[in-house]
C-alpha cells in the first residue's frame, strides 16, 4: 500500500516538473504554433492547445492499462498523472480561465497566488516574454 501511495505521488510530482519543462521549453519553443492558441482570444470552447491534454492523458491511460493486471508501479504512476490532470482541469480550465463556470474565482491565499502567477504568464501573447510556467509550484512573489 505504501508503494501505491508513493508511486501515485511520484506520478503527480513528475507531471508538475515535466509540465513546467514542457511548457517552458517545448510549448514556448518548437511547438509554439500549437500553444499560442491558448494565449490568443478564442471564439471556440476548444483550442488547438488542448491536444497537449490528450497527449498527457494518453500517457496516463497507457500506464494504467500496462499496470492494471498486477497493480504495479505503472498503474500507480498513471493514476498520479490522472489525478494531476483532473486537478489541472479544475484549477486551470475551470477556476482560472473559466471555460466552465462551475465555481467562483479562487478565494484562498494559495489559489489566489496560482491565479496571479497565471495572469502574469498570460500578460504577453508572445513566445519568449512569458514567465511562470508551473501550475502548482510558482514563485513566492505571487502569494504576497
């Protein structure tokens, strides 16, 4: 049971780190043509940028399928990635960008800091001028 918890937490944590890295160096790099749709006003509910969610979700599903028979580390890593994805959807798409208006804007200090960091990230719609690429781990200055 302890391994299940540790691998689930590892999957979640790896997504925050790899998400930051991919966001900064790949989405704001060679795949900017896809990601820029997230930095531009949209008249549609979906953006081309949503393809990244399908990619990460596919990785989670593959890991879960590969590990489900024995409930090995792959299953729990996939579960951690899935929990991260669900958290990302609620925080990023629902609370921050209001793609679905299920809740009011965040009220607690932690969520307000994340919201401010994301606003700073979207202060530009250019490839190179963006800041704050993480979702849950953001610089302390946004919590003041």
